[in-house]
């Protein structure tokens, strides 16, 4: 019995030690890790609040300073003052480093106000421009700035192996609540199909439960989508299939657009807009007559865009007809070409405008459903 109790006690001590960081940072005297594999989640020894942004934010929690940080209201004044003193010392050291850099003129070629050096670094490293909008990217830039000069980036091996594995483990831990909910109450499997620039059919697979939505993977389903549906239906006959309403309506619009009568109208409008936007002088002429209002009206789906563009043409009918008979139009060299003459004939065609009106009447109820 005594040996068993000793074993349990030793195990508990070992578990408690694993949640403590071997660090001189004052914050670890008042908090400990929730999970030894996740260095960002720290639980307060006093109020049991869990901070998910690392030990520095946790010290602000104890010191009761900083915006956006939950403050511990029951910690001793001694702990509050100790963390406050540590934070002030860190800030003072940072300011001293910045002063040394300014006095020595270090890195004077970097002009962060204009963003030139940052632009050069991102471009040379082929970093996508939309990465700037990523919250994690902004946090990384802020962390680099807080470190100051001399920070060495990780090696390729560190990024590919230990750091990647650590990030994978951290992400898995963030999804643990959702996984538990799925096992307890189940989940919905949802797909979102789209086509990339190479016209390949891509399917995003996600799961949804009470705790939230989780991305599973993206798959090129160009050749297997219908086969996969048949196999799933055979294996799971009770599975409920629900088609995407937007996709179904889009297919209806596509079918109507392929009717010869409407296809001719769409092709004529397309030929006119391509000609106008394909030459800067015709585009300038069009904008002068339409008071800088555009013809093309982009939308979420291609066929809805056709409707909006034809509607835009009809709204500007009088302006466009005045444009093609004006001397300003005739003085443009490109209007004498074959495509220029076709654009001229299209705008002055009574059959074209009648066809546009019929097209809009047929399409309007379906397009409204997409809004």
C-alpha cells in the first residue's frame, strides 16, 4: 500500500514539474502550462484564467496592464508589482537598444516609413502580397520588431522539421474540443466545389459541429466526383445528399444562356465590351459619354455577371448610341476595324436591344435568388 501511494505521489510531482518552464522569467512563478506541448497556453495560479498568447501577455494579466488582456483581480500585490517591474525593465531595455541603434546609425538604409525594404524582402522571397492581411504574419512582424537588431531566422531544416511539427501539435490541440464534440454528438460533412484557373474541379471538405467548423482538405475531383458519390451512396445508404442551391441556379442560368436566341445576344454584348475595354481611346470615349460609369458589372458567378452587364448596357443605351454616331468616335482609328464596325452595328441594332430586354426579363427572377 505504501509503495503504491509513493508511486502515485511521484507521478503527480513529475506531472506538475512538466507543466513548469525551466526559465528565469518572473511569469512562471505565478502560472504554469496547461499542456506541456503547447508553450502559449498559461494558466494563472490565482484566478485559473487561461492565457493563450504566451508568457509575456500572461505577465500583463498579473500586472493588470495593457489593453485586450483579462486582468487578475485576486493576485497578491507582491506578484502584481513583481510582474510590473519586470515589464517596465523589459521596455526600458528595449528603448535603450533603440537609442544605441540610433546613435550608432545602424541600419540607416532601412526606411520602414515608406515600406521600401519590406517590399523588396517580400518580393524577393516570393511571398504572396495577401500575406500582409494574415493575423499570424502581423504578429510575426511585431515579434521581430520587439526583438530588435540581430535576430537570426530559422534554418530550412528547423522550419521543415521541429518548428513545423510543433506548429502541427499546437494546431491539433486547438481542435481538441471540436474533435471531442464530434465523437460525442457527431458532425456534418460539408463540401464546397469550385474551379481553379486551369478549370480543374476542386472540392474543399470541411466538418461542422457545435464547437465550430474545421477544414479537412482540398481535393482535385475532376474525374472522381460522380464515382465518389456513387460509392458513398452504396456504402452509406442513409446519408442525406443536399445540392448547393447557388450551384443549381447557376446551372439553370448556364442552360438558358446556351439557347441560341440568348447566346447570340450575349456574344454580341461580349464583343462590344471586349472592343471598348481593349483600347484605351475607346474606353476613354465611353467613359466621357457615360459620365465615368462602367459597363462591366462583375458578380460572384459568371452568368450573373452577364445579366448585370446587359442590364448596365440597357441603362446606358442612349449614351452609347450617341457615342457611336459622334465625331469623337469616328476619329478613333480602331473604330474603322472589323471589330469596331461590329461594335457600331451592335449598338445601333434594334434587334439587339429587344433581345437584351427579353434576356433580362427571363434572367431576373433567378439572379435575384443569388443575391
